[in-house]
């Protein structure tokens, strides 16, 4: 008898879910995009909004040198070594 009393509530639940399946395509896409934007904002806020070490500062020239590569104004022997390293 307990299973008979569950059927109407399950049907009501499925009817509620099926109501959301009948949304227009544009609205479904808009809701999906909105949900994704909210999730991306939450991920950014929790993981990327603040540095881990607040006192850790790196000088800008050091960052530029690391990202842009070494300058090639050194001696010819160091140039061949640099080109050999870049081939790896």
C-alpha cells in the first residue's frame, strides 16, 4: 500500500520536470548560458581573484624576461647554446 501512495507524488514530480522541458529553445539556451556564466564567475572568485601569497611580488623585468625569452645580446658562444636549448 505504501507504493500506491508514492505514485501520485512521483507523477507530480515528473509533471513538474516535463513542464521545464517544454521551454522554448531560445529560453533554454539563455538559461544554460546564464548558468555557465554564474559558475565561471564563482570559479574565478574562489580560485583566481586573490593571490595565494599577498606579499609575494615579482619584479616586472623578470616576468618580461621569463615570458618573452632571453635577450640575444650575449657572446656568440652563448647564442649557439641558446639555439641548442630552443631546439629541444
